[in-house]
C-alpha cells in the first residue's frame, strides 16, 4: 500500500498532484481536493497541507479554516500561503482583484508612465486618464483644463476666458470675459 499523500500507478507509488491530498494509506486515487483558491505541494496528505494560492490571502478573522480571499484591487500576493496582500506602489493599481505579482501593478487612473521608467506620475493639468494601464493621459477638450491627476473627462472644465456651450468650451464673446474657470 502507498503511504498517505501517494497513490499507486502501474505498481509505483506516485505523489498526489498539487491541489489534491490523500489521508488514507490505501491504494486509491488522491480524490480529496483542496478548498477553492487553495493548493498544496506534491504528496499532500491532509487538508492542512492546502494553502492560499498566489493572489489570495488567508483571512485570519474568517470562520472557516481555509477561507482564502482575493487580494483587493490595488494589492497583490506574490507567494503561496500569504496572510496579507501587499499594496501597489504610489500612483499604481491593479486592473482587478487576485493580482499575483508586483508586475500586475500598472499606472492607476489619473496617472501615466514616466518616460524611460516603470514609475507613474499624475496626469498634468489639462489632461486626464480614466483607466488603469500604461497608456498616456489624454488632453481635455479644446479650451478646457483639469487639475493634476484627473481621472475622467468629467473633471475637465472650461479655462478662464472660455465658457461652456454644450459639450464644448468656446471663447467668450467680445466684451465679456470669463475670469473664473468652470
């Protein structure tokens, strides 16, 4: 008979594959699966050998023994069996949850990649960026500007000397001057 964590295949005892375990000392398959979002090493023999997958962390406050939660947006867990997620550097975020590596951190909304660098900096005044990623910031419409770090076109407003006309910013007519932005 094969020991716990191993099964017989063509007369040879083989270790259970990652994500499976076998508690019995019999010649049967490794039929027990690790809980959702967990995995195990080769030859696991009990559920306690299951640990959170990369991109997930064990919630210490959870009722279940193995309750693994996805790392929230803007964080990542690069190692198995993590008990916490690490935050992405300033100006970066992840595109979704369950990020597994620092490389998953890309420029956040309102930030763009600096030239010849992996660092991200806030969009300058008059620009915005509403998605995560390494795309550059987009300019506000003609006659409009924004504050630094704008994350949507809705944050663009008409510059002084311009007024809103529908979706556009148009120059104030002769004899009128828009001294306030907005």
